[in-house]
């Protein structure tokens, strides 16, 4: 007789996937951006978003609200 499966209340969302991915990256990479332009968490957000969209960091910076400003000379 098959066992019944209890439905999970947690849902996998875009936001939770992003947060989980960043948490894993923080464990393995010593990346720091504690400056007046952006914080480390914002940098991870930009990098993960660029990877997920398979696009440039500059494009993500232009698309995300509150992201650092990207220029041809780097992110400022």
C-alpha cells in the first residue's frame, strides 16, 4: 500500500532560488565589496543574475533597480 505524501508548504520561488544560490556562493568564495558604491550582497545579486540570464554585468546593472552603475571602465 503506497504511503501518502504530505504536501510541502514551502514553495520554490525566483527569490528563494536567488537567496539560496548566493548563500552557497558566499560559503565558497571570499568576495567582498564593502564600499560606498555597493555592498557584497548587491554584487552577488548582479553576478548571479547575469549568469542566470546569460548576459553582461553591465546589462544587469542597467536593468536592476538599485544596482551599481556600469560603465565601459567597470562598475561604479
